[in-house]
């Protein structure tokens, strides 16, 4: 379990570094571009930031949905296990 946690941290760190690098390169290209007016640069910047926020929300809602499905599955498994234990504890012939 600890290996999965460190693997997740490594993947998250690499993804964060990639996003930071992409933002840095985009910012640098917008800063150094002399042919593009400032209004267009701002429009591109807002578009990229809003796209990033939308992607974060999509990932969050998919993760929340998956975790709630897992939680429901665990509850159903526990209920089924309890029913099986009760069925084995009290056979039909004893009732």
C-alpha cells in the first residue's frame, strides 16, 4: 500500500511539473510575441485558465462518482457477507 502512495505522489508531482512548464512556456510565448495585441493575449490566457478549471472539475466529479460507487459496493458486500453469516449460523432446518 505504501508503494502505491509513493507512486501516486510521483505521478502527481510529474503532472504538476508538466502543467507548470506548459504554463511557463505559454506565458513566455505570449510575453515575447510582438505581433499579437495585448487583448488577444489576455483572451488566450483566460481561455487556458478556464479550460484548466473545467478539466479540474471534470476530474474531481469523476473521482467523486467513482469513490461513491466504491463506497456503495463495499456497503453491499458487507451486507451480503452479514446475510451469509446469518444464513450459516441458523440453517433452514433449525427454524
